[in-house]
C-alpha cells in the first residue's frame, strides 16, 4: 500500500480518484465509477472531492518529503 497523493500519470481531472485507487490498490476506473455513482446520493460529495483535491499533495511534493 502506498501513501495518499495525486499521481502525475493516470489523472482525469485532478488525480483524486487515481490517488485513492493507488492507495487502496483498486482500479482507477472502479473508483471513478463509485465517485460518479455517489453523486446520485444526497450529501456533500463535491465538497469532499474539492477538499481532497486541496489536501492531497502532488506526486512530486510527496516524493520530496519521503526522501
């Protein structure tokens, strides 16, 4: 299991779903579909996505702090 960061490769919008997929060893497509399906439910999904986008570091920043 890797750390939680937004990778440079495999991004669609901001890399949040790709980062979550890498962290939990899942398919990025599956995480994206689950994120889209969750938007059908009531709740703050878009706000959670934006918060993760802001809080998750880019791959370069993550790698620089791990050295």
